[in-house]
């Protein structure tokens, strides 16, 4: 049986049935694009809550609207299920499951192995499997290829296997799943050809590379690059504080150079699934080759320490007003890891919340997008109401996420001491606003006069 030409024909005629395993920030937008391109798509997720929401036409992520889900359902070419047995009808499967770090900061690939274990009993010959989950170089071959080889199946003949790293940026109004260039690395040339052919139907630009390992490494390079540069500018911010220089003005000035400089900004820490985790996948894998990356580990250390830097600055600011963190009422403004989304994954605000609590503060948060989270004690913490009267009751406000919803002028006018970690209050030169990366006003007479 010539499974390659059979699959090519199904792709060309859009009769290929496609499965997406993992209907989160990566999988759901991908599934919607597949449906828009004319394919029949089955989304598989073990969360009954997600599946029920989708069946009812309700989206639970920012980048896919409920209208998008309803339109997909109305085509009769989209189904959501928790049942892996549907894999026996699928011609292609995209795996978009989480790949977190363990407590020891090692890659946790259990979600990937679980998918393969669940799919194997139903896998038919000629199926294309594409892994999209971020992971270390070698994962596709070590965890998927080896398992299917044990079944007596040959890649490029009996099945097709590729790695195509996700590049989802939640809340990005310019780049989405469809127009974001997509790297594709197949185990064999035929794998690469059929993977590129399928994805080109719903991705504007598919970029083939020579192997899954190259594709896996490219993803880690992208985000490790960002991690290292964010760490560098965070260190520059701390340096500028000592030197009585405004780091934000310095960055803007440097950014006027039309070449040789890329603008990165400091902040309270790094969040999201990629930047906090991807460098650790790479560092972990490199150690297996007796290679120790000083850049990666140093950058991780600097970025992970930024919440402590913010707590220290908060303490300095409160001291001006004759207060300490202990027993003070502190409000975290913005809890999501980036502006205008609800995503809390690895948000530095979560770590700040726990640090303030450890230091005895009475801490709350306000976020119009992220309405609740579960703290380290397993308790549900809910956002306070977006009310100026509420905000005025706090001893300090710490801006962590610069959502566009916030009325910065009105908040600034309240006179409550503000620790601004994002330069969100740039327009307001007031003595009670203290920016990360600028000389602290704690010893300045104008700040002291406000306290009185």
C-alpha cells in the first residue's frame, strides 16, 4: 500500500480527517484554522469542562472567540471529545499538549508519552503525526519514533512523523496562528513533504528544515534569546537605579539606532509558558552532552530574582511613609503575565503575591482579565473590584501588568504610593510614583514631604 500518495491525495482533496490533541492556547486556535481551511477536525482533550464548553460554542481562551467556535460547529466539520478511540478515523494528528518543568526543573514529557500511549491502540497506517509541544532536541525521535518503531512501523512508509514548534503569542493583534511562519522538521524527506503540504493549507508560510532536532532547537533558540536579553536589560535596570539614571529613557534613546539594537524592556520577572521554561529544556539537554551553558543559567537566575527586586523596592517605598511591608495593605495591579489577556501561566505576579504574604503583607490583586487563581495554600484568590475608592484604601499599589483597561491618570491622582514595574505611569511625574529601573525617590525630600 502506498500510504504516502494516499495521504497526499486526501490532503489535496481536503478529505483528510485531522485530530488535534490538547485544546489549549495552541491546539484550539490551530483546530479552528484547520476547519476554516476546509478540513474535518476532531479535537481531543481530557478536560470534560473544555470539551463541554466547545460543544456549547463557548471559547475559554482570548485568541479564539465564541463566535469562531460556533462557526466551526456550524460547518459540521468540528467535533470535540475526550475519547481517544476517534484516532482510528484520523489521517493526521497534531499533538499540542503541555510540557512543564518538574520540581527539579527537568522537562516533564509525561503528557507527550501519555498521548502516544493512548493513540497507539487506534493508530492506522499512513497517519501523519506532528508534535507541536515545546521540548528539548531529540524528543520527537526518542519518545514517538522509537515507540512506533517498536510496533514494527517504518517512518516515511507506514507512518509520517514531524516536529513543528508552536509559536503562539496570546493577545498579539498582528500575528496569529494563520500568518505566523511555521517551522517543519520531518523524520524523513517524505515526512517533511507531507507535513509541509498539510500545514500549508492553513498556515501562510511553512518553513521546512532538515530534521525534527533542528526544528526543536530552533524553538528553544528563539525563546532562550529572549530570556538572555530580558535578563541583560533587567540587570541594566538595576544598574541604572544605582547610577541615578532612568533606564526607560536610556532604552528609548538606544532604540533610535536603526540597526544593531533590539528593544527589550525590564520588568518584575518573566511569565508565560515559553520564556521561563524553554531555556531550562535546552540547559538540561546540553548537560547530557557535558556542555554547561553559563549564559542560560545566569539569565534564568537574574530573571527569577526580579520579583525579589520588586519586593525590595516596595519595602524602600513604604519606608518613606513610615511603614513596612509587614501589616501593610498592598495591591498588585495586573496579575496576567502580559497585557490584555487572562493567561496566568508562570506570571511573576503570582510569585510576588506569595512573597508579599511571606513578608506579612495583606495583599490583594486587581485584574480585569484574570479573575481568580489558586495560591500556594490551595485557596482561591479573587480579583477585587476595579474601583478607585477600593484602590485608595491601600498603602501601596504595585503595577505588574500594564493592561490598557486601567485608568492610569485616575489611579495616579489618588496619591497612593505606586511601584511601577512596567513604566505604565510614564506620563505622570509625581513624587509618589516609583519606577523600576529609575533612581529611587526614597531619600528625596519631595517624597518625604508627601509622607507628611
